[in-house]
C-alpha cells in the first residue's frame, strides 16, 4: 500500500501531514510513503530527511494524489481531489460541516474519506485526537500573544522602583485550548481565571492554579462540547460576563460549537469597559469570533483595547504541530492496516464509522450530507 503526502496549498498553512519519524514507523509496517517535494519545508523538514526515513520524494503532485491513501491537514482544493483514484482513501481535516465543496468533490471522485475532526472523543481514540493536539498548540500560542500584545508585564515584579502587580488573564472556554492557555499564562506569572458553561471542568481549571469564574449557568452537552444556550440563559450569561470582563487585562476566548457560528461572549459594551491597553485574543475567528468587535484574521484596536484574531494558530508552530498531527494519523492508520500492510477497514468499529465522511463515493456523515444539500438548494 502506498501513502501519499502532498504539499499543503491552503493560504497560511505551513504544516505537513507526516514527519520523518512517523515515515520510518510506517515503513517498518511494510507501507510505502510518497512525499511531494518541499511538502515539509515550512515545518523545517527537508526532502533529505524524508528520504533518509525511507520515503520516496517526487515533484509530481499527480503521483502523490494517485496513491492508495492520501494524507492532508487542511481541506484540499476540489481540483486536487479529482486526482484521487476511485476507491482511494483521503485522511485529514476535511471540515465536513462547513466545507461542502470538499465533501462533494470526494463523492464525485468515488473516494473514501475520513475526517480527523470527526473521530469520536472516546478514551480509545485519544491517540488519534488531532483536534486536541492542535488545540494544545493554539492555546499555548494564544497566551504568548496576549503577553506580547499587552505591552505590560504578566508576572508580579518586585523592584527597587516599586512593585508591579501581576496581570489578570481570563480564559473563556476551557477545553483543550483553554486549559493550555491557562497553564501557559500561569507559567508566565499571570493571575489566571477560567470560565466555561460546563461546570464539570471547574476542577480542571483549579488544578492549574487558576480561579473559577462562576456565573451561575450550566450547559453541558454531548461529546465534550457545550450545548446551545436558550435566549434567557444567553442574556443572563452576557450581563454577568460583561461585568466580569472589565476587571481583566487579557481575555482569551476559545468557545466553538462544531458547524455553527461561534457564540458571542464578549460584547462591545464589555470591550468599552476594559482598561486601555487591555488585549482580547479571539481563537474563534474562523467561525466569526467570540467577540462582537472581532475582525477574523486581523488585529484591531477598539475603545483602546487591542483585539487579536489569529487564524490557524497551529500552523504558526509548524514543526511541532506537524509532529503531533503525524502521530495522530499514525494511530488511526494502525487501526486501518492489518497484517502485512494490507488495508482492513472495519465499519462496525466506532472510530472507523464515526470518522468516515464519504464511503466509496457515498456521503455517509449526516452533517456533511446536510451541508451539501443546503449548499445546492
């Protein structure tokens, strides 16, 4: 079986789906790996490093896309997907709920596709959880961005010229990214506070030495995500949130609901009440942003508050992000590959079934099917 790794073409994407370390492990399992020349360059991985690990390097993108299994990170261009052979497999972040053109192209190609973001969040699948591995990177970078953009110290400093109090950092949404942001800001010396509508994560927040912001609202949902709030709950949450936000120097927001616009947690009123020079780092920009004044992909100043909305933060740390993603893919491939390197897909398996978006040209993911139907209606 041949595994192809094309060079990513999405704007701002610097990661690569496999790294030499993982190529070596795949070769040991009897699998051949074909890597497009320059695929790892932005992640500081040379063609020579892939060759040394046992991969074949080619400048022909068609040869890569013609492999039995193709690995990508960002949803590939529909034109590239046309290079897939009927019955071939694509694995990567495919945005099945928001990128119907990708799903439609996969179906037209007669391929089978597995979305890394659709892998069930169960204990057996933890090693395959690319959403979590990349969110760790995003949370880390968000804390650093807050420190860099604020223009004041994070830690308390006691000097001959007097004492400078620590910065107060609030993280809204404490999934994987939020917890990493809290941990990183704490290591930098900030006084940290976390908030989420799922009260069960309060213990995790406090285990990191952060305080828990209790707004008296609970909204736990399925699959580790929060449920959608009612109008009344949203209004109560918003007023309490507005009052709380004004006391913080840095606010980092990470709240996302798959396939839906990001919930608005930080209003213009809250921004106006923050101290001049404060910073908001909005990690939900790709879904519209958690802040009312966010401009996705831009850094803007409103009411003397800097609002930063980076897109695809994991790509800004391409070397380690690629390494983590490749290990996630390896764990998934180990589930797919049987003895002697032969492909063996068990669609009765919860992970295989749950992550499959398209099977032999048929769209099998309900959310992806609904998105495609909506886009053509």
